[in-house]
């Protein structure tokens, strides 16, 4: 164990000098792209209209077509908007019926738009599509998917990412991250990433 720690310490400057390309590729995107939650089909919303309880709705699903219907406001597009943007749209539509409407939109369950979900396929215990959230990391993703199966080749995992219309392949060492606690492998995820965990052949 002490030898492994010493080896890691000695190799750290070399690895830093060479640079892991996945760390560079995984640099956080500008805040406007990730700071606000984007509503997607399958989300559940609560919409509260101040002093108008008959217009308020709880557990309202966003339909597969991305629309919602609330009292006096039928077929309003919700998908692709932030809660504050949807709030503003509802207020504008309600002005025909309510003087100075005050609306609050609160997401209750989250899916997000498909192009912002982080997908995990292969040898995770529970492969899934995870709604993107700000500061989501590779370790967060592995916690959500309950870790690796016993057949996983964790150190051969890859993240597929599209940047400026081009696909990047980022090699990640999941076994080192999960089993050895190598935090240098804890890549920051981006909306639309796909994590592929292959099966070990031996």
C-alpha cells in the first residue's frame, strides 16, 4: 500500500506535465448554459398563482409534446424553458383574465430535455439517463447508477461528448476513481454526455 502511494506521488508531476486530455476537455462551460434548469418532457411542475387558488396546479406533467395546460392557459410550450421563463409566459397569458398575476413555477420531478440528459450505458449496476444539474461530476453519476457491475472494465470507460458539432472521446478510469479514490479522474460532466462502460473480457 505504501509503495502504491509513493508511486502515485512520484508519477504526479509527470502526469501533470503530460496533461490528461479528458481534464482539458471536461472544463466547465460558460455559466449561462448550465446555471438554470431547463424544463423537459416528463417533468412534473407545480404552478402557483398568488391569490388565485383555482388557477394553481400541483403535480402537472409536461406532456411528450413539451406542452402543458393550466386553467385559462391551454397548450403552452414548457419544454426548453427555465422555470422563470415559463412563469413569465403564464403571467403574460393570464393578464387577459387576472389583474397583475403573480405566478411561481416549481419543478417537482426532473427529466430535462433529452439533449441535456447524461446517459450511462454498459456495465453500471443501474444504467439510466440522468437529468443534468449544475456541477454534476463523474462520481455523482456513478452514485446515481449504483456503481460498477463485477463484469465492468471500469478503467476502459469513455465519455462521448459533442463540442461545436464534433464528437470527443474522453477516456476515464472509473475503477481508479471508485476503488482507489483517485479524484483526478472525477471529470465534470456536461449536458448530453454519454458514459460507456465496457465489459471486461477476463
